[in-house]
C-alpha cells in the first residue's frame, strides 16, 4: 500500500528550536532599535517570520525530486536575477545588491541563489555513482564560480563567501579524492595573491584583516570589532537586561540589529544567554544532520547537508566576528539578524528539509 505524505512526519522538534530562536530575534531587534530610526523593525521581523513559515509549509508540499529535476532551470533563473541586479538594482551604501519591489520592500537575489546552488550541486553529484573525477570537480567549480563572481561584482563579499561551503560540502559528499583536494588547495593558494591584490577592493581587504589588529585603527577599521568585544564582555554572566545595554542603547555598537545582533544579545543576556542561543543552533544542526541520515535517497541527503553547510558557515563566521576571531564580512546570523531576504532563505531551506523528511516512508 502506498503511503501518502503527512504532516505527522514534519520535524516539529526542529521547528520548535527554530521558533525559539526567532522569538529571541524579535526581542533583540525590538531592544536594539528602540528609540532609533529603525524603531518598529521587530514588527516587520515578525511579518518576515510568518511569511517564511508560510513559504516553508508550501515548500514542504512540493516534491523535492521535482526541484532537483528542474534545478538547471532554477540555476538559469538565478543567474538572470543576478544580472538584473547589476542592471536595475538599488544602490545602497556603495553596493548594488537589491531589487526594489512594489510597496517599498527590497529583495536580495543573492540570498535565494544559495538555495539554488544547493539544489543544482546536489543534483549534479547525486548522479555520480563513483568517486568524483577531476572533470566532475572542474564542472562543479564552474557552477559555483559563475554566481559567486556575479555577487562579488555587486560587491558583496560576505554573501559570495557563503557559496564556498556549499561547493565544499558537495565535493566532500561526492567522494573527492585526496590528491584532487590537494590540487585544489594548491591552485587556491596560487590564485590567492592575484585575487587579493587585483580581485578585491581596498576596503574589502581591510575588512578581512582588520580583526587581526583592531587597535591599529580603532576609530575606523577596528571600530566595529572593538565595540562588539566591549559589548560581549560587559554582559558578564547574566547580562544587563533587555534595553539596558550601554553599548547597544548608547549606539556605540554598529549594526546592532543586523550583523552584530549576537554582540547585542550577549551584552543584554550575558554569557548564559549567549551559550543558550548557541545551544539552540547546535540542536538545529543536529536535527538537520539526523534528517540527512534518514533521507530516502542520495539527492535528498545531499540537499540537507548543503543546508547544514550554509547555516554552519553563517553561525561560525558571525559568532566569530563579534568576538574578534573572524573578519567582518557582513554575514548575518540565521534567524536572528533583521532582514527579510535572509529570513526567507532560511525558511525556504528548512521547507526543503521538511519536504525530504516527510517523504522518508513514501514508496
């Protein structure tokens, strides 16, 4: 007897952890924007969360096999959207990354491209039955490199870097051989000098290195990292309480509701609050890996692990950034940082995970 998909197989435990993080996000966005020009952003964040949940449930009903089979068309659409940004995109703070939608909202195509890249690489490597050959690796590299270069042109170094873990995870699961991995590493080292000197703008190089010596230019390049570390340290064990953070409420902490929301959370909720938030992320990743292990086929497993790679990269880079261990690249903290594009991407990705989970026993 054929078993139909059912929401009984939905990962409600995973969704619970996700919604707890979202609740923390709303609280912190409210606190960091209170009395500023961004006041009320927490209401918009709630709308993004609700919209994301709707998309997640819709995505869970669309057979992921259909998405995999049409991933090449989605990839073409993704490239077209990135080209559209270059032509019609809205320029803000020197970067052209957004397309203005009716109603004044802005859409950042580079976010959904991550999901498309996960799909197309999962499809590509799931069809390779043996270990990936050098030509397979080269083709996969080209698939990831084209959108990455288009995003770098915007310029958006942070988002472009998030495409790398997707490719790395796909290569790892695809069975890359050690000698091929060593060759890629050598090529990357060889290209690092021209890319560093000619491919990146000066301010991008400064952002990637300022965390190493923040005190060398504390008023400019090192300002964000210094203020973030002060905020994290001043939170102590239990924190100062919501709307009580001196660095956050005093507007010393830059981008407190977006890139540095983790620092604001640590100041107001202390070491205990920060560890609790990281444990919630850990539980989300554990549930995702479990869903990858129980996926009904190779393609499904690849898809879930692609989502794991992106989320883990975001969490590690953002958490490391606020304590001065990683460069300031503008990578948001998933489900916490304010922003519709990032929130919708995360829920769409979770929708695909739920999609795969709900089809574990369908035959």
